[in-house]
C-alpha cells in the first residue's frame, strides 16, 4: 500500500472523507424541518434563513483567521478540534430547541466547520502533492454526500424521534470521525503549531487582499456558495408551499445533493484532463442557471429536471472553485492561506443569499424573487470564470506572490 510520510494514504484519505462528511448536515437538515421549526419556535422565514446564513457567515469569518488557527493549533489538532466543536453544537440542539438555542448552535457549528475547511486544503496539498485535484474532488464529494444524507433523513428522523433529536443526531458521526482522525493522522505531514517565542515560523505573510485576482476568486466562490446554501435552505420550503409534503420536499433536496456528490466524484476522476478549468466552470454555471429557470417557470412539472440540473451544476462548481484557487499557487502553506482568504470572504458573501431570500419570502410570500436574485449572481460568475486561464495563474504568481510583501505590486489578473 502507498505510504505518505509514514501514513497509509488510503486511511488518511478516509479520515479526511469522514471529517468532511460532517461539514454540512448541521445546515442541510434545517430545510426539510422548516415548518416544524416555525411551528415550535418564534422564528419567521427571515429567522430560518438566518439559521443557514449565520453558520456560513461564521465559516467565512473563522476561515479568515486560518493563519492564527494554524499557528495556535497546527493543522492536525485544528481539524480534530473543529470536528469536536461541530459535534458539540449538534448535541446542543437536543437540549436547547428554542429559536435562540438554534441560532447559538448554528453559530457553533459554523465555527467548527470553518476551522476544518480552512485547514484541510493546505493539509491535502501537503500530503497528496501529485493528486491534489483528485483529493480535493473526493473531499468535496464527501461534503455534498453529508448534505445529501442530512437532508434526506431529516424528516424521517423527526417523525421517529422528534425534530430536536433529528438535528442532534449528527453529533454521533462527528465524534466518530474525530476519533478516527486522531488515530490516522498522527504520522501525516502538517504545518505544526508555533512554539512560544518562535514567531510566525513558516506561516506565510502574503497580503492576498492586495491582489484583484484574489478578490475575483473570493467573489466567484461567494456566488457558488450562495447557490449551494440558498438551495439547501429554501428548496424544501419552496416545494412545501407548493403543496408537497415535507418528506417529498426533503427527498428532492436529497436527490439534488446525491447528484452533487456523484458529480463531484466525477470531477475528482476527470479534472486532470482539464488543465484549463474555464470550460467546466462555465458549463457548471450554465447548468445552475438552467435549474433556476426550471424553478421559476414550471417548478412542479420540472421538479426532477430542476434538481438534476442544479445538482450537476453545483457538484462541478463547488470543487472547481476550490481547485482553481489552489491552481494559482504551488506552495502548500500559501495554497492554504489563499483558499482561506477566498473561502473566508466567499462564505461571508454567499451567506447573504438565504437570508435575503427569507426576507423576500416574508415580503412577497414567494421564493421566486430569491431564485431570480441567484440567477443574476450566476451570470456575473460566468463573466469572472472566462478570465481564469492557466496563463493568468502564472501572472498571479510572478507578478504578486513572488514579490516581497512590502514591495508587492498587485497583479492585473482578474
């Protein structure tokens, strides 16, 4: 079996997948249970949107502090601690099933998810140097698989155990994943925590905020995140208000996320055939746009085509938006810092979409304006994706990354 720094590569990848599987159920299980939550708490549609917005926003905020997290904890300890925080937040929903309790635990889950997501890309690049694209694709597949299982099982678990238990259930797999991670990752290569008095060590000091391309990648990731979270938050309530049962609505979201998972797996297998990512990126965005058009025009007759189009589109878009950021740099620590910047700001920007959609639903008694808002964002993302040529990666590296921090000249690449 292949070894990586004394660690079996397959077991290390499995540990990453188990951790990643737990990064979405805390969010994805909310949508199918919206009506139950509305009936048992004082949250309105805007509050329900906040249950998705808050963790995603905090995911972004925490990701921006990845340098401090890496310095304080190191990659391996930080990832394990993030999984523990997720488990604790999910368990808390059993004991505090109120509007305030749900908001607090949503925030806790967001922080735990953010720590893991900020550290894993650099960890993957460090340990799977020759197969980073495939490893990121598998990591993304596990994320959307967790969302699929979380959404599809929510109504069933609520029927059997009650909705607070259905939300708290996800503490169990998070704890199991953390235990497996602790055992498996011991010998893996990782950026260690800084010793007191040693300064920053190898932590990078590149000011990514000075580069227009960094901001472009941030906005692009934010739009893709917005597409994912608005669908997770509001697709089930949308179909419930059209007369479908919560179980059927949850199954539709489950189908969508299962399609995402298989599509993301396809990205892991085939992405090395596309060194120029622009073709797959634009295709994914056009598929998302077509899915939104189905929701706006004929949501009931075209329900299955809508979830398939959205699932395939987002399934390609999510891993590629991470991969295209990593493509811009070759150093693992810099790659982790750049993805932390783009994901941090991107999650914060993307988190606004479900909140705005909830506010629009309160104002217009319809989610159609929310779908239209998302479609406008996708058109903007297409314009950005067309600029991400391999040549522009080199311009970013030579014109910005390799310059000293004090004398860094912002790259013109957008």
